[in-house]
């Protein structure tokens, strides 16, 4: 079940408004598709990302996949716990397995993202 | 380029240096992102170590004197010598619902083809570890069969890895033909069964059987001039660069 209070990118990242920033993670659907996550690489704090741009990579069962920035802005936080335990993303994708915190460049950064219901429609049948 | 995108573009068998092999595979993925599925087979110009995308460069130190290239795909270290390598790139629209099913599908085809050529094979049921005396601990892909990998005579002889990008997937994999003096702990299909298979013989059959299993028509085609130039560019700027190969 996708939490209703989040917004979703077609590329399977979620976004949670948190004060002036946005917390970003991978959806349960993405995590289930990836199965056993072994490595994750995230952008450095202070770097800038454009919406839709690759901002990190994840390895699972010999497959490497890109992680895309659902919103543009500055990376102001990275979940350091994932460096020693990437499986946190699989165990708790909407909580302790969050990926990065982004300070958005402009308002309305979430307008192009999907609601939980729209995202569920995109992934149903897969 | 005149290739209908609903058919699988089938490239000729070629021999590539490792850096160019990875560049052509990446180009295959770029093309798949634009909707063009393709399959190619190749051999390696000289014995080469390939590192998994996330592996530290130091693990290659066990194989001093060999060429080293970092793959765009995951998994562990491979010794490419007497083998046939395949690369398959598909747009999302042509993928099974779970990407690892593609590895199983291709592996099943290879296993059936090997069996028909007199090599009894088995599919690894779940993640495992092969006990081979004197082999370097923990870094060699072919000592760690994953679910769906193909075994023959108790040795892993076929393994694959993937790279997923937005809207496309690259899967490439190795079929070991014979043991290499660089990795005597591993065996190829001709070492474990009374069948002396050549890369060309195997590629000719797989070029028919893999598209059939995917349910795709094929279009035979070679790289265009501009694709060759693009691959050279990728090889030089990425796969031949120490910034890429020693990035971890």
C-alpha cells in the first residue's frame, strides 16, 4: 500500500514534504522489484540535482539500476546508515530506508508528481 | 537506421577488446532506451578481468598482468578468456514483469542448447557457493552461482548481470567454453562433457533460439559508421579511463 500523504515519480521514487525540504526514498514497488539490495550509492551533500536526472545507483542480485531525482534542488541530507546496511531500504522503504533530503529550487516542485492512487494505477498488473 | 523497432536487431559475432566490448554493450542499452531491442555475441580480444560495477578495484590485484575493465553491470569479478559472451538490450515494453525473469529465460535457453549439444546442465536452485581449493576467496563470480545460473559437471558455466536504465535494460553474460590458465579453478562446457564446442557453433544456435524464446522476429544488421564512432568514444572516455575503472 502506498502511503497517501506522499507524492510519487513514475521512476518509483517517493517524496515527503518536510518543512522547507523534501525527503526522498524508493517505493515499496521498486524495492520488491529489486529484491535483495546489496549496494547503494547516493549523491554528496551540497550537490545539485535536476528533476528526472540520475542521482544515485543501487545494486541488487547482480543488477545495477539508476535512482532518479524526483525534484530538483540541493542535496542537504543523505541517509548515511545505508552505507553500512543497504538492506534498510528493503526493510523500511518509507521510514528508516529513506535516501536523501532535497532543498527544492522552486515552489511547485511536486506538481508533476503522481498521487498514491495514480502511482498505484501505474504499477498495477506488474 | 531502417530497423523496425518491434523486431530484435541481431548483430554479427565479433571479437572486441574489453573496453570496446563494454562500450558496444552500453550503446546497445542506449539504443534500447530509444525503443530498439538488440542481441549480440562476442569474444574477447585478449584475456581480460571485468569488475562488477560496485566492486573495489583492488580485487583485480589477484590477476596482475591482465587487462582490467569495469562493467556497467553488477555482480562479481569475471575472467573472460575462452568464452562466448552475449549482450541483450530490451526496452521496458519488451521485458518480463520482473527483470530477473529475463536472466532465467536466457539461461534456460542456453541450458537447453547445451544439453542438445551433449552437455548435461542443471539450473542453480538458489544462491550458492562452490568450494574450489586454491581459488581466490570471495571475488570470482563463477564461484558464486545465483538462482537460475547454469551449471555443468558441478561448475557454473553460464552467468549474467544486468544494468537497468530508465525505460530499458541491458543483460550480458558469459558462457565458459574451456578453462583459462588465468583461472584454472573454473571449468568450461568442453571440460566437463565430451563436446568440443566452438563459440561460432554456439552463437549460431543461440541467435535462433533466444529470439524464439523472447517471441521476437529478428532483423540482421551490423553497426553503422556513426555507431562505431560512438562506441569508440564511449570506450575511450569511460571504459579505458582510470577514473572509471578505479572509481572504487
